[in-house]
């Protein structure tokens, strides 16, 4: 039995057609990069600070032989409103849940063939974009995102480590050429010719627990995330739509009301946004971002603050009044 082809066929039957394999090994070539980030205080609160956990996959499976990388496409033919913007990856069901369910099935299949398998989704220490590159799933573009041939960069990544030895695929080299659209589109120049500074990426800014006043007027309708470096990418302009129904946009994501989000209660948050990929950050962050964007779009804060129960959000109300001189 050709295990590689068997795993690929099983994944394809599930609807996952972008998959690659690489040899399990330490990623010591990344050590200097991570150490430099640490020395320059470029790490953020979402990152693993222990470099060994990031470069040594054997910490997770001592007898691992192969890492399998999967790309899960999520893009559908739907656009946000022009004024209020949620990143496209938040439109449907929380990808952590969706990808986990698919990877569990693939792990079970590998185990049925006699191997061991464990899976990882996003919030893990391993360098998943680098692994996807090594596995030939896609190349790493100038925007530092994995760009796949079929779906562009509109994919979620997941990995499986197995003790089964499988022939590796060939990494794909960068194919951006002279194109610099993503660099030009980045609103804060978080990506540039010298590299990247993710701590000033607006996607990160919208998710931070605390936003400094200097960033208020940069949000410009962004509620959660920022797709500026992706939207005009030539590979994304011709990206195929997803066939994974779990990522179909929820109806409530198609008609966003800032006023409703400012006054959102726990029940509405749980019934709606908690099941999306922006729900993990909590209700208060969405309220805060709605408040900031309301002030920017309306140039006023004529809201009933008695509806805001969170001291955290109320603090931003008063900071906005002062910062924007409303």
C-alpha cells in the first residue's frame, strides 16, 4: 500500500485537496530568526516565547517521522460592506473547530493503517507557514503568507505529525516576481522590503487587548483583522472558492450594525460572534472596535452609554472623546 497516496485520497474524499509532506526534523535554521525577534522585542502576546518549542517538533512526538501540512480554503463570493470590515476568515464557523474535526478524521485514518498521529491547528508553537512551504503546499509571499496555487492565501493551515515515514514533497519557491502590490497596500507598512513588523499589522492591532490612541484613526472600519495585503494579490484575484460548507458566511455577518455591536449583550455574542473565528477574543474587544469605528465614521459619539456595562469599553469611550476631541 502506498501510504502517501492513501492519505491524499482519504483527504480528498473529505474535500481537502491541498496537502503536502515533509521529513520530521528540527528547524534549527529558524533559531537565529526567532532569537532576533526576541532581542528586538518583536514577539507579541500570541506567540510562544520558548524558541525550543517552536523549532523542535520531536517535543510533541518523540518518534515522529513525517509532518503533513493541509490547506483549508475558506473564501466565498461575498464581500463586506464598504464602511465596516471583518476579515474574510471570520465570516463562517470558527476555523479552529472546523479544521480540528477534519484533522481528527485524518489522524484516525492514519491510525487505522497502523501509524500514530497527532494534529495541530493555528494556536500551536510550530512554524506552520514554514512547514507548509517545506511540504510544497504553497510558497511564502512577500506578505509573509502562504500562497497556494488554487486558493491563493485564503486558506487555514493545519498539521499532522505521524510516526509513519512518507516520501517528502518539494518546497515551492517564491513566485511574486517584481510584484509589490501587498507592500503598497499595507496601511501601516508592517510589511516592507526590509522584512516585516507584525506588531504594527492592523490585523494584530484589532485583536490586541489594549489599543494605543495613535491607532484609533487607522482602523477605518476594520472590526477584526485586515485583508489589505491579500485583497489585490494577483493570486487571490483568481483564487477558487471553497467547497467546505462550514465556511459559508453566516447571515448576521452580511449586515453588520455598529450600534448593535456597541450595545451587544452576552446572549447575542454567544448566539452569533462566539461561533466565528473572531469570537475567541471576547465580546469586549468587538464592542471596543465598534465604538472606535463608530466615532471615526460618524465623527461623534451620540450613544447611550448606559447600555455599555463593561468598564473596559467605557474607558475607551472616554479615551475616544479626548483623543478625537468629540
